C-alpha cells in the first residue's frame, strides 16, 4: 500500500513531497485535513488508478515536505496548492479535500476555476457553523493538550494510544507511516500550526468568503459522529448542506464518522469518477 513513488518539487520556496499513481488524461489532486498528510488517501487512490492520474502530497512542514520559512495560514496553503497544480498537473483536474482541507481547496478553486472539472468536499470544515463563533478558547484548549503531548511523542506506546482511531480503519503500512510522520514531534508541531491556521481561517472566511467554485461540487457528509464531535454534529451537517446548496452542488450522506477516506473510500472514488472523461 505504501510503495507509491514520490518526489520533491520546489513550490513557493519550500520542497514539497508528492506521490503520483495511475494513468489517464484526467487528474485528481487530494488535499488532506488538519494533522494529516498524503497517507490519508491510501484507500481511495488505488480505486482510481485505471482512469486517472492521482496526486497526493504533504503540506509544507508536514511529513516528507520541507518546513516553510514561517507557519502558513489557509491562504498560503491554498497558494501552495495552486502552484502545485500549475507545476505538476498537465490537464484539467478534480480537486478532492477532507476536513480543514476543504477551506484550502475552496480558496485555491478561485485561482483554478478554468481547470476544475469537479470539487469533492469530504466532511469539510464550514466556517459558518456555530462552533466557530468564538473558536479561540477551544483552539487554545486543544493547543494546550498538544503542547503536553509533544515532548512525550517519542514514547511509542503513548503515540499508538493517541493514534488508536487510525489503527482500526487504515492498513498497517498506512498506520505506521502516520505514526512515524503525523504523530512524531515534528508532526505535532505542524498540527499546532495548522490549528492556528484553522482558527484564523474561519474568521477570515467569514469576512471574505471564497467565490463559488466555477465547477460542479459534491459534498460528502459523515452521518455518524464520535463522542468528541457529537455535540456539534447536527449543526455541522446542516451548515455543510447549506453551503453546498448555496453553490448548486449535491449533498451525500456517508455511513461513516469523520474519517470518511478510511471508512468509505469507494463512495469518494465514485463521486470523483462522475467527473472523469472515461465515465462521463
């Protein structure tokens, strides 16, 4: 599963690591959520190899990518994604994003409008949801927990405990990659940076929402919630529905918790395939 060829590409002054697989005239580019890298899509990309050229990557500061000169906010992450597409992708593409990556993809879509055939948002962060009305204290609390966890992340048993939700839904090779990269000290540092970017990003998006994507949009919403997400789950789904309806897109339920790429990879692949030339 993890034997995917990879390479580094210099984007906006940072060496970004990406992996490519599949073939075909259509391209599919994946944007992961907060705290996750390219391995998040390990169960989805093999389902597309026959009909598309897929690209997954680690954001600056994460996984095998280099560190940027300073932590990036959502707009800077989007600018990196745009440059990745302009540098690597030779044709039109489907853009797929999970969780916080939905904010990155929606901002990037403003610059990629002429090249997108579809935008697939997988249980995305939607800035209008009430839990972001005053997100600062919640983000500070999460950051405090990460700050305590960070110096202990060299203890493998503790790291495995923290990553337990991933162990049951991802293949072993993928899980081991996540342990080594996303739950390592550098990965936790990057997660703290991304948490700060999320807190700033939802505020920025409320002041300056992205332009509606100039392509078809499908939003796949997790129909189930973990205990941690249960309190805000219904409101999150309602605001996801309101967003996708506002851009004329389609709302889909997924029989899954938040890790839809692990629990329902086939559903994501089918949503992508609608926009591929071989199936259109």
